[in-house]
């Protein structure tokens, strides 16, 4: 069931253990839950949410160690904890939902669809990747995250969220049955290769490549991305669609 709420924004705070997760929901209609990339706050979704909330229920929230959500000590940022955070958010706003994930958020959306397929109506993967099979590739990625974290004002340990310790997601992509739409910036070469992997293993219904944009395509082209998501969601057999 998709919950119906007033068009005005409703803030919420939920708990996963001792960590509080803060977010907000606005609009009414088919439910969309957005998951941010690493080192971003939920504000990155503001333009997209403003567009989609006219005919969708849109939830945005901050990852642990980001924005207004709680920042636990290092060692508390594993994938399993992030997935529990998603579950806590859905406890609050309702399920099933369309998960819209950017970058790390897309990876977490895939992992959640593997763990709890009945709770995911569809996936929108924005500049996202499925992780790495090769140990060397994971090590290279993790080192790049460590280097980036040193230059960012993040909670200590929050870089662990973006690190890959196994190939679980990429190894099980073909088990994900949720209809999927891909969004990519034309200049986002680092994640372009992932689209071919998704096309091979997922039920990809379409792909939007936005010219003259990079990794933050959902900000730079928020209305175009929102309209694409609207068309995709309306094509699905979801409760709440007219």
C-alpha cells in the first residue's frame, strides 16, 4: 500500500539501534524513496523532489554519518547497517517503494533489492555501480575513498560506507527482478561501464544519458531526470498510479 499524506513536507526521525536517521517526506501517490551518494546530504534531491511530489510521495533522508543523521563511531558503517537504516526508513514511510539511488545509494538500493525483494517495486539507478569482482579493483577503489575522505568534512569512519569488502552485489545481480531504469551523465565515464553490466543482468526498461553532465546529473538536470522517473513509474503496474 502507498500511504497518502498531505502535500506539505513531513519530517521524521527513526532509530536503528543507537543511530538516529533523519529525513522528510512530501507529496502523495506512488512511493519513491531516494538514497544519496557518499558525502552528500539529502538536500541534493530537493529539485527532483519538488518536481515529483506533485503526484508522488517522495522521501529523502540522510545516510548515517551524513547531514542531520547520527554519526556512530568508526566500525559502524558496514553495508548491513546501511541496509538496516533503509529498513528503518521504510518502517516509517511505508513499503513497497521505488528506490532511487545515486552512486553509493544506487549500490545500496541493489543490495536492499537482493535482501528484501518484496519491498522494492522498482529501481532507478543514478550514476551507480554494482561493486567489483576483482580484489585489486576493490583495493584501488577503497584507497581512492580514503584519499577523498581526508579532504572532506565527514564524520570519522563514514568513509567505510563507500568501501567494498566483497563482490556480493555484482555476483548476484541476476537475482534482482525489480524493473530498473538507468540514469547517467554523459561525462561520467567512471560509471558508464556499469550500464552495460546492468543491461546484461537486470530487467532494464530504459536508460537516460544526459548530455553535458557528470556524476551529479540528478542536480544538474533535476527536471529532466524527474520527468524520466515520472514516465518510468507511470509505466509500471503500481498501486497509486492513475
